[in-house]
C-alpha cells in the first residue's frame, strides 16, 4: 500500500494542539485492555497519509506523533514526567543459564536522556540490587551499600537507555542526527529503516512499520557484537503507545526477555531513590 504524507498545514495543526489545559488522570495500565477503536482509527489514518517520498525527519516525526496519540512530543513530555514500571525479566547469565527476576523501573524525566534519572531494581531468588543512572553516571546499590558495577553490567544498563525507544522519541532533545536507510521487507512487513546517531556517536537503527509507524525492531553494534531488540504486544498506557514485551538478541542468540506487568506515568517519585546515599 502506498502512503501519502500529511499535508503541511494539517500536520502543523495537529503538532501544535495545546494540551496544557487538559486534565490528565493518572492510572495504572496493564497489557489486558484493548486500545480504543478511536485511537486505532486515528493511528491508521495518519499512517495511511504517508508516501514513499518520506524524509528521515518526516518518518521520525510521524512516529513520535503516533506514540503520543496524535499529540506528539508535547503530549509525551506532559504525560511521562515520571514512570513507574513493574514486570518480569529473564536474562542469560555468564554461565549460559537463564535467570528470572521481578523488576521495578523508576524514571524521572530530564530535558534530555543524559539528564534522565533512572533506577532499575531487580529481585532474583538469591539477591536484590539496583542500578542507577544519574547525571550520566552509573552506580549500583546492594544491601544499602553503593558499589561500582563492572564494565559489562554498566554498558548493558546504558545500552537500555541510549539504544532504546527514547533515542528516537527524543532525538531532538538529545541533539542526535537522522539518516533514512533503504526500505526493507521482513516476514512480509514493509519497514522504513531509520538510523539515529547521538552526540557520543552511538548509532541505533530502527525498523519502523510503514503501515502503523510503530517501531517493531532496533539494532546496534557494540564490541563487534550485533544486538537486536524486538517489540511486541503494543497497547496504550494513559494515551501513549507502549510495547509490553521485548526480546533482546546478541549475534542471533536470545539473551533477555522483558514483560511489563503494569506501568503508570506522572506519579510522585522521591528524588532520594536516585541518590548514592
């Protein structure tokens, strides 16, 4: 199916809609509710207005527009001031065994990702610890004591941040550059490929559905290892689009699977959660 881009006037109108006067009710979201028919119809209509003459910026901005339920980055910024996410994660350890843990992810939004404050707590059967990202610095907490994670753990944690969906949704705030690659068809699905390179020269390739403008997969390379993360089970959380399951591969070997059980935005988070002491 061939798509036509938004007419400039219409696109500018939707992107400039003021949401400041709207009251937003904060509620927990789970993967079970079905997205409202109206949101689906709006998403499909906007996606169907795009054509093959797309530029990198048009693809990126249209994707942001869809993830913000037609409110774009302004709506995402308004709703996602904080994030509280609970779920389960399966990881392959250094011995090649799969370990499962419950996790809690706390995020206090910054003007850009390097100013983000993030706490990722994991509870395994035998241990519980947290990794914290604050002022572009990574440290850990175990038994209420601060420790420095090894290079592998620190890099893996930073990759979740800088090679994740926010690298696309906030590319402007991060000062990143865009490049549109060749279109690809994977398992019958037509994709735009969009390369985003941040100021630290970290490059991520996003595979964006030409039909829905959802990111279905991303790829990046580090230390001669090719990583691929796929996104599944998209649903709406407080009017914003969220994939409730993702799977990470390293050189075609699955090393991680994450499932969100609940997610909420805008709730109060104490700043002490991100401090070293």
